[in-house]
């Protein structure tokens, strides 16, 4: 199913990835009530992993290798160490592990395919709602079978925002709280879902008008970055540059509030 040596048939590939995400999501869903606290491991401060994360990643990696043998992987749980020459799968098998281990029904699977630094496709599967967000570069963004667009909120004052609270990287906490306080006072509110992938998917479909967070990894944001852009939104790092996937910080909004929120982010952080 490869169009040529350089580029896969992306629409066919995206369908396969969506099916795979749903299948793996079914496994994760059935393990919610089976997980015992003794099966939770700590990778670093407040950063947890379970056998479900690892088994899900192994399942995803095995199938993605079959779909595109020449591609490498950037994965959260280090179940594979393979670099592709230009194509890389970027995989988070369970985004929102802390929610998962506490029984909070907000967690997802995030899968993206990148060619060099270009995101070709992205899939985010919200497991509890059975919502599959997906995009192929240049083809728009979708929720299940319906096209989605970012919101039309004209100002931050009219917006519902999302963020992620720092849970181990506290060096920028004072800067973050300055921004957080301003957002609380000047918007409809700020939500913290516990899954950056879901935050970005919700920006793409207009549930949130903007999202910002720092200390993120590529598997947290690669798929969501494409979703927001294909849904008509804008995504950058805190400097306004084009490195949200590897720059460890991200701001994603509809285009109407982008400049206003970016200005406040830069006042706080830069």
C-alpha cells in the first residue's frame, strides 16, 4: 500500500491507524477495573507507568511496523529503539496515565506519522467517549466521520481555555502562575484535563478555544498539532516559532485569539 518509496498512501494508512487505535483502546478500557496500585511504577517524580501503558505500546508498535516497515519510532515507554531515515511514528499509548490509575475517565491514545519534521497524519482516540479525532495533512480534520473546525471565539474574554499544570518541572512555576492567573481573570475559565492530546483534540473541534502548556514531549502533541492546524487553528511554541512538537512548549488556538494569548504567554515566560 505504498504510493512510492518516499510517501505512503496516507488516507489508507490513516484508516488502518484509526482501527488500530480503537482496538488498542478496547484493551485499555477493559483493564481499568483490573489495575491494582501495586502495579503502578514511578518513572520520575509524579510520572507513572503501568503494564497497560507498556502492553498498549507493544501492540501499537507491532502493528505499525507491519503497516510501514521502513519507519522508525519515537515512543514514550521505550519498547522499541528504531530510527527511520525520514519517517517516524510518534506514539503515546496512554496519554493521561495518572487519570487512568485513579479511575478518572479522561485518557487517550495519540499516534502521528512524521516525515522529517513534517506531520503527515495524526490520530487521537479518546477511549472513554469512543471519539476518534484524525487528520491527514492537507485533507482537513475529523471527529469520527464528521469534519471539525476550531471555534470562532473572537477574544480571550469569550474563550474557554485549557492547560496542563506542572507536575515535576517547577523551575518556571512562577511564570506559569502569572499566566494562569491572568487567564482565570480574563476568560470563561481554564480547564485541566490531564491529557495534552485530548486538550489539542478539543481545540480542534471547538470545545476549547485555546491551550497552552510546557514540559511536553513529542508524543504528547504531534498528532494534536496536525489536528488543530487542519481544523483551521494555529499552533506554535511560546516564542511564536514553528517548533511545538520538539520544543517542549505549545500554544494552540483558533486564529482569532492567537495573537492576544501569545502576547500574554510571552509576557509571562519570555
